[in-house]
């Protein structure tokens, strides 16, 4: 009978579910039909024309009334974008606002809803009418009354009831057949078989290695198997007694059995064991039969899981340390990363002490125990340790000295009982113990068999002292850090060597000259020195050459290559070559270096180099520039404008095959020429054009700055905190050698003109208050003019320049250069140039497109008397050139 009732309930539930599903399907079908009708009418031909007509109602009302019947809907309403009806089944509703939500449809969406409208409770759909451009020009709504939808669902109810009745009949018949068969099968089982089955179940219950306890609703212990008696310490007569009367049972466990609540792997202690208890009700609907609990001994499993958890944490710490330690080639930064990796997982505080030579990139030497503290890190900032930077001399009895001397870790479980450690500094060690720090591990930082220092791990918050497992973990961490510190140490040494080499190859002092006020900067990259360089070279005639170059790459090779190129530029500049010819010779030199090193299989050729060479003449104010793959110089003019000099760009040095071109531009006095390498304007975060624009803006921002101030401002404005490339910057402000300091004339091509030249020279020197130089100058010019007339070609010109010295220049149209030689005692001539060399500070020949110029320079009387050490360098000193 019970089975029939259950089946009946199932069938009734199924019928109700089918009825609800039919009703829901009818509602869905009504919404779909409303949407279909509304969309069809909204997209029908002529609807847009009707909406634009003077009387949309006259056109659309007959159409909607004719269509709603065949379409199976109760209404079709056309309205404008404000919701005012053009059509409705009730004519008195035309022209009135539509009842419903039109917002989503005005946004171009189809929207369905259930509302109480003029026809009653309605299910309706609203569809937008869109113009060809996609804009909404009207709305169409179609729908049915809810009672029509409900009627459709009710028409299906007889079918559902009939199907339910048939299902009930079939289920009842099947239940009866199944019950009869079960009875027939059970009737064959006698008492012996039932007893044997019970014995089997009882044997299994007491043989399992998991305790089973059944407690009745009244709190009495109904059943406890052998494992439960063993785990809980129950007496032999425990079954049948109230759980509260079992004195040997743990109170928390007894409370759980009596509460009847559900428990999952709840941990309880009993007789020194840790038990995992699961409890469920035997009848989960009423709980009339009490609860059943299973008990599992988890003591060993918990210990193993605890060890596995600790091992997992240590592996995670080692993995994280491998990622965090050694991110930079900086000794101090690597020591700080070691300290952060060990706190708080292993220790509460970490201090790292390194031998002083390590800080300079050298290996520790000697046996002294003077270590410098480089980092202190812990869970609190108010630590009692020596501060960073302090040099500590550890006495031999301290763990630090023993670890540094033996190369093995030292563990001190209790610092308060370690007299050898306390001898170091009783006051300091006393403060550490009072602070609460109780245990220490000192591990030497060893790499390649060299001990670089020691790492100290301290505990205060963690109550347990350090053990052997902690020592192993500390050694793993320190081993990783020691390799990184050694790499950083060697990098520091190589970096210092490269920087020393490069700075030795860069100009230490600029030459004395009066044509330019010069300021310069060189900034090596954080990743290593490079091949950027600059130079200022004084040329004959008061002219000055400015050079900026860049060798691709970093390190010793780039610095050495830079030195070779700078030396070559000096040698070529001594020949007084024009910029384009000088770059041509430099290009051939680089190509020859590459070929020689390629033949030697060293693989260290010049991988790329750029150079810019400019000559400024303070008399003509002309600046002649040529460049080989280098950025164009910027010009900050006296009026505050900034532009970039248009110089034809040649290929980088070593490419060969193409000539270099020059650009010549006159510069007003006070113009600042800005030469730089690409490290100033290029960066990973910006391209070349952006850097050029930033340079221009930086120069415009402070137009009245001096070259020195501009150097400092450009580096501050354009460079990041840690530049990736080295930077050479050279800023020169032009000065002019005025007409009052220049005297020139044409010399007749006749030996008799020498006397006239001597008289003219003496008069000009009297005018310049340089009469003391008249005798020597007359001898010099007599020799030079005589040689030009005798061996040269007309026209012959003479020029005197009063600068930091007195410069005499004689030019002619020939390219034949005189040579100094020593005349024999019997020779009648050949001593003229020898006298010139003796009377002058320097002399020489330079060539031009019109011929050659023989020049000679004498020091001024004031310059000879100038005391040693007075600054008369690149900024002009007491030069006659104006500021």
C-alpha cells in the first residue's frame, strides 16, 4: 500500500509539472507571436511613408485592424517616438499615450512585457521602426490578453490529466508486481540465513580499522565496535549506558555525541591521540534513531602532514629566493634581497656583514675579521643591532669569527648562555638579549672557495630555537646569495676598471683657447661604460675643433676603441684637415682595424661608430661641420630660438664607399652649439624624434642659461634615474675676435716688399702695445714673406691676429710647403725657418682651397709673465675676445 501511495504522489507531481510547463509554453508562444507580428508590421513596405504622411492614422488604422485577426493577436498599435498612438482596436484610445515601456525600443531593441492596458491584462511586444540610416522613427506594439493565453493552456489540461491517469495505472500495476516478487524472494530466507548475515555484518563492523559509535535519541550508547572502544577508552559495559555516564570519555567528544549535530573531520584528543570524528544522523528527516559517528586515528597522519607542510613552505621560500636574489649586479642590493627572502619565513631579523675589499670589487685578503655591515632587515624597525656601514672587528670566540674562519655554519640555540658571543661587546649583546632575541645561525657567504662575509639569522618572535633543518635552509639561501654577490663583486671590479680606463682616455683638461666658452658632461650608463667621447682641440689661427663620437657597445672593448679613435682624431686634426677629409681618414682607419682584427680571428672589431667634427673660426664666425652617422647639433641662438643645424649625414665609420659632406653656417656671437650622443635623446620609452623635440623644449625653457647650467639642466630634464646608455654632452658658446684684433693686407709679389711689410708690422704692434714683440715678429714675417715670394705663387697675403698669443699668417696660392732643416756651417742659406722655430711657440702649415697658409704663434708678454696655476683655459681668461 505504501508503494502505491508513493507512486500516486509521484504521478500527481508529474501532472502538476506538466500543467505548469504547458502554461509556461503557452505564455512563451504568446510572447513569440507578439514579437513576430510586431516585427513583420514594423518592416512592412510603406510603413515609413505612412508615418511621414499628414494623417498616419487614416492609413495605418485599417491595416492594423485587418491584420490582427489573421495574425492571432488581440491588438496592433503603431505609435510615434513619444508613445502617442496612431492605431488601436478601441478608436477612442488613438492619440493617447501608449501604456508600456518604450525606452529599450527607442534604443533599437525588441522589448516584451506584461502590463494592464486598455484591454485588461496584456502580454505585448514593442518593436522599433527604423529609417534607412538606422534611426528610430516610430514603434509597433502587438500582443494578446492574458486570459486568452490562459485559455490556450487550459485546453491542454485534459490531455495532461489523461496522460497522468494512464501513468498512475501503469505505475500501480508495476509496483504491485515488484512487491509480489520481493515477497516471493524474501520468503525463501530462513532464520539461520538471517543469523548468518547478521554475524557477517558484525564481524566486518568489529574488524575495520575505524571506530563506529551509534548513539540513540535518548543519549544512550547503542553500539561501539572494538576500534571505537580502543580509541575512546570505553569500558566493556559501555553499550546501553548514557554517554554522559562514561567518565573515561573525553568531555568534548561526549558533548559531540550528545548534541546530535553533523560533524566532518572534527579533531578531538583522547588518551594522547588526535582523532578525526565524522557524525551523521541515522534518520536525517526526523532524527528519531539518534546518530552514528565514525572515528579515525590521525595522530601519525597529522605529524606527517605537518612535516610535509613545513617542507612545502621551505621549498616555496627557496623558489622565491631564487627569483628575488640576484636581480641586480650590486653587492649591497643582493645582500638586502637575501635578508628580505629570509624574513619572516626563517628568521625574524637578518644581518649581512661583508669583507671590505668585496665592496670595492676585490677578493678578501688576509686573516683579519674586520667585516662591514651592509644590511639589517627584520620584522621591526627598532632593532638593537649595529647600524649599516659600521666596520665590526669580531673576536675569535664569536660565531661570526668561527664561521668565517672555518667556512661552516654556526648554530647558537640560546644566546643568553653563549659566553663566547657575549665577549664581543657585553653592552651590545646585552641589549640584543633584552630585546628578546634568543637564537642565532651564522652562515659564511662562500663562492668559488672564497669566503666573502657572513649572514646572521636571528629569532625573537618564534619561540623555538634554530635546529639543523633551519641551518640547512639558511645554507641553501646563503649559497644562492653568495654566487650573486660574487658576480656583483666581479662586475664592480670590471666596471671600475672600465670606468677608470674610459676616464683616462677622455680629456682631463680642455686646451687654452678664446674662441668658445665650453662646458661638458660625461655620464656612464648604469649597465657599464660605453664608447661615447668628446674633445676640444685648439687649431691654428685661433680656431677650435669640437668633436663628439660614439662607439657601439659597452665594456672595456668599447672604451679601448674610443681611445684609439680619439687619438686618431687628434693626429688628423694636427694636419689641419677639413672636417669631411678628417672623417674620411677616420673611416679608413676603422675599416682597417676591422680587417686586421677579422684576420686575427679575435672577433672584436669596431661593431659601429659615429662621429661629428666641427671647426669654429672666431674671426669669420663660420662653423664648418661634418658628421658620420651622428645626430645633428642643436643651436641655441642669442635671440632665444633653437634649431638643429642641417648637416648632410654620412654613413657610420667603417662602412666606407661614400664621401662625407660639410655644412658651413655663420654664427652670431653668443650662439650655443650643443653636441651630444644618442644616449641623451634616445630611450626604451621614446624614439629618436621625441627625444629631439624634448631637447629643443629643454633648451627653450631657459634661454639665458650659461653653458654649464645648460649641461646640468639637460641631463636633469632628459635622462631617467638609471640611464641605459652612456651620455657625452658638449656645449660651446661662441665668441668673436673683433676687427680691432685683426690686421691684414696684401703683399706685392716683389722681394722689395719685405721692407714695407716690416714697417707696417712695427706700426701695428705699436698700436696694439706689443712693441716688445716687434723685433722677433719682423724677423718671422721677413722669412715667411720672402719664402712665399720666392717659392710660392701670387697673390700673397699677410694677417696678424692678437689673441692669447700673436699669430702671424702668410698665405699664397701654391701648395708647396717649406720644411725645417739644419744648414751646414758652410751653407749660405737654409736658416730662416730655423730662426722662425726658435722665435715662436709653434708654427706650421695648413692648406685651403686657395693654396696654403704658413703660420707662426708667439706668446704675448703678459702670458709669459702669468703665474703658474692661473686658470686660462677654455673659458677665455684675459683674452681680447669679447664675452
